[in-house]
C-alpha cells in the first residue's frame, strides 16, 4: 500500500456538513469580514461571555441580533434563543442560515414586540448607542417587562473613549455613547444588582474601565 504524507481526505469527509448547508453571510457580516474582521471576532467573544454567564437550559432573547451569528451561539450554548431586529435584510440572512428548532428570528421593533415573556435572559450588544437618550427608559422598561423574576440582562456598547478611534461610518449612528459611570448609573435605575465588565479586543475583564474600548453590564433583579 502506498503511503501518503497525510490522511486529510479522510478528515475532510468526516467533517462534511450532513445537511449540505453552507452559511452565507449577508451584507453586514460580509462588510465586517472584508473591512474590519476583528469586529466579528470581538463580537463573538462578547456572545461567548454572555452564553457562559447565562448557562444551559435557558431561554434567551437577543435584541438587535443583526444576522444572527451571536444568536446562534446563544442557542447552541444556552438551549434556546430568539433574535429580534427591525432590519429586514439582516433578519432574512439570519433565517436563511439558522432554522433549527432551538432558534428563531423576528423582524420587529423591540419596543413594539409582543412575543414571549418571562425570558431567562435578554442580551443586547451594540444597540443602546443607537437609541436616542429620551427613548432609553422605554428600552429598559421593555427589557424588564419581558424578563422572568430571576432573569438577567446583558448589555454591551462601545465606550466613550473608543469614539476617538471609531470610523466615520461607525460614529454616524452613535447618538448615545456611555462612559462606564453613566452606564452603571443607568443600569442601577432598573436593576437591584449591577455588575460592570470591560473589554479590549476580544478579552472581557474587570480591569480599569476608563481605558476599555467596550463596556458590558449585567443586571439582575429588576426594580
């Protein structure tokens, strides 16, 4: 028998997708990979952090899910996840890629969303900075009314200091940027227990928040 230098063909056959379904990135995720691939890596690390914090056998609502890559990770790690976003194109991409029983998507404005209640957890990454300050209370009220008694919320947003390095296209939609202290104060208006985390690149930590480019806050026991 002729020896080969590798047995890669065997490995390739073993990892073939049985459903023969490839993931096709939509306009937004494609742009990230083409222009700023690190953004996708950072985003998925935040979702990984959230999924480990939430735990298994949990029902999670992902607000502002975009194309659903993070929602997919929440569904895989936590048990069940629904994504919601008012961008039709993003939701179409999410639905084409992810259609298993433990994940679903809605194309709606979260404030007007009348779906399941009593979620174990609600996540929202890169959303609150796009909400005008006079609408933030409505956003938090909707989160609280949708959570179970023991539910948690995890919110991530670019920090104030990060805007010095942000691109013009990124700054364009950022109408509500938070400092660490302002975000913590906002969360304490709505939750009895608030924990603040920071992120630099894909590393989530509890270090010096004033130098963090990204903020992640966790709230328990809604007021």
